[in-house]
C-alpha cells in the first residue's frame, strides 16, 4: 500500500452520491481521506486505525480526514453525481455526461436535442466516413499496389 497514491470508490444515482477517496501528497508528506457525499459518514475507529497503519509505513507522513456534504436535491441523475463528486479522472466522455444532465432537465417523454440516438448516428457516420477515407488512402498508395501484385 505505500505505493498507492490515489484510490476512489464512488457511487451515484438520483438523490444519492458518495465518494471515498484516499490520496497521498508526497510533496507535503500528507495523506488525505475524503468523504464527499449526500449523507454523513462516520468512520469506525478500527478503520481509521487501519489507514493510519498504512500511512505510518511512510516515515513522517500525516493522515487527514475531510468530510464534504453534498445537497441531495442537486443530484438528479448519476450524471449529476459524477459532476458533484469531482472525481480525479474521467469516468465518462464529456458529451455523454452533458447528454445525461440535459435529459434530466426535461419531463420524461419530451424529446431532447440532440437525442442519444442522434448522437449515436453522428458518431457512426463519423467513424464510417473516416474508415472510408483510410481505405481510399490505403488503396491509392504504392504499398497496396505491391500487396495486390504479390
């Protein structure tokens, strides 16, 4: 565990979001456990002792505990949970996150623009277009002429 620098365990859905994050800051010789969620988390003393034992393997390091409360009314979807939890790395493509958040602003059954079907069609069209271009380029090169002659 002394090599572990960041660990995030998270979950989110409408009205609920939570992140347990362990992060080491080598420059300041600190480790931080962050709980960010829509409910208060009480860490059992034995769990805190276990994390302190992990950090004690790094001489001179200090362990901090940070709790941040999120407004459950702001979490209208798992997309909002991803946004408000402020995860350290991307877990979803930005366009997909925007689509999820946009869909939550409209009553069910009301189409949103662009719909996920439209986005999928655009993506498939783009991939197909680039595949055709690559194939045309390959066919026009000396390499492909040589490959067909052999």
